[in-house]
C-alpha cells in the first residue's frame, strides 16, 4: 500500500480576486490564458489549412487542462512521451493517444496494453521482439493496438533506417492479428532548434528522402490505406510542412514556448510565430547589496537544454539579468547601484518549457491582474 500524495493548490485563495497575480506564493508557474489560446488556435489553423492533422505533444505541458483546449480547437488526439503519461491522460479522459517513444517488453508493455482498454492507443515500434511480444499481449487481451514504425532520422535515438529492417518489422506487425500497422513516425528532432533557416530546409529535404524510401518499403503492409506520417517540431514545422509528406504534426512547445525557442527564427522575420504564454513568477527575498537581488527561484525551478538563462519579462529593471545560482535561490544582477526591494515580483520566461513544467505541481492561469484558475500539472513526474 502506497500512501496517497496529497498536494493542495496553496494559491487557491487568490482565484478571482483583483491583483491575485501579484499575491501568489512563489515560485509559481503562470500561463497567460489568452496567449495560450491564441497559440493553440494559430497552430490548429495552420495545420487545417495544409490539410494536416494536428496531434500536439502533451509532454510539453503534462496538463489535462491544456490538452483539452487543444482537442476542443480541433486536434485529432495527443502525443505523449512516456508510458506514465499514457496512463495519466487516458485516466483523465483523453481518448486518442500516441506514445512517441519506444518501450521495453515486460511490465511496461503489459501496462500499455491495459491502457489501450481506456483509449485508442497508437504505439511506436523499432524492434521485432517487442513487436512480437506486443502482438501476443494484444491478442491475449483481445485489444486492438495501432502501430507506427519508428524511422531513424539520423540521430540514432530510436528507430530503424535500413529497408530490410523496416520490412522485417512491418511483416511481424502485419502478421499479428491484433496489431494494426498505420504508418511511420518520422520525428526529426535534430532540426527543431537549428538556427539557420537554410540549414533547416536542407535537413528537412534530407528527411524527405528518408521518409519516401521508408514509405515504399512499408506501403505493401498497409493494404491500400493512406499511411500516416507523424512528426514535426515547433522549430522546423514550416520547413517540414513544405515537404508535403507529413500527415500528422506532433509539435508541442508552440502552446507555451520558452527562451530557447524564442530565438529560433521561424521564417526569416526574426519574430516567433508563437509568443510565450508560460512564465515563472519569483520574488526577491534578500536585497542587501546594490546591484544584486536574491530571489526564491533557484536551480530546482528551471531546466535549460542549451545553457540558456531564464529571461526577465516583467518586474525587472532595464538591463537586469537573471541566473539560478543555488538550489533554491536565484540572482538578479542589476546596474551598479540599483536596488530591488525585498518582495519585488519578477516574471521570467523559462529556458526550456517541457522539463521545467515537470518541476511544478500547478500552473496558474492568468489574464491581466487576475488569477483565473489553477490547473494541476497532472502528469508531473509520470
Ligand atoms: N515529437 C517528438 C517525438 C518529440 O520528442 C518532440 C519534442 O522533443 C516533439 C514531437 C515536439 O517538439 P516541439 O516541442 O519542439 O514542438
Ligand atoms: Mn523540448
């Protein structure tokens, strides 16, 4: 017996009250609702115009409250990155889920087959033994599971690339009565943060060559259906959609955004297509030296992939910079003799949204000065 983890939203008292956004106990994660909804609508509209399904990656937010808004806007389902996320989102009522990561046979596989009772589940495979084990488990329980074959796009995280390996796996999936081969996963993660547009376009064209070759191999095993080609990232989706090969987009970060994506020029305009909706609120808790202020937002509150620091977006002073400097403390560096008094509130753009969200229990939904709602980050830790 494991004791239940009870977490309370300590800021609940401020919901609806004037100035609630300023009163929050910090550190706290915030999402600006209007920007979030605009980003969700913007990406949906772009995909709809292209005739491509949008299946947003929910690992970016891990939050049912956000996944449900994406589905209401027209998404065909969600992607998740871990078996734990499959379970949390299926239990939360999401009915169409793609697990974009491969997995090992054994307990995890059994749990996934169990979860396929509660949603339409699509799994990604790159291994014939896992495929055979999955086919067995699905048959034993009488549960149909959709399968995408994972294509290695050159970065060797997972997937297959050789025609003989792709066809061997396709054959095993095809022969398993309860597995339904629907297409390919072709996620080119190495392109997402590539800074130069020409390089990103060239990378997307290389990706297209891989995808076309793989489609030729697996198409005979799909029996006349149009194969799903699932992939795409917030950073490279304009170049990836230009190929006309993807049928389903997996972008995730566009809804929240972060400092590391903010500097990836999408189209030569040097302006992000998706403004940041996610912020971390921190407060000054010591201020005894001009030019320096210490906050309650330290290393336990931020994750960066490329070493980026959180960016002060509100409450700072001109030229002020921010750095998490200890486990629970951050340092604001100010101009020479400037002072930020204790209690000052800062709102920071986080370096990398996905792993940062996983450090908090709740996301505080704000509009202007008002705290509208508090959403649990349901799949935190899962
Ligand atoms: N698909 C897969 C398999 C991923 O791993 C990721 C992110 O790392 C995404 C889609 C979404 O990418 P982004 O958050 O860059 O839009
Ligand atoms: Mn990411």
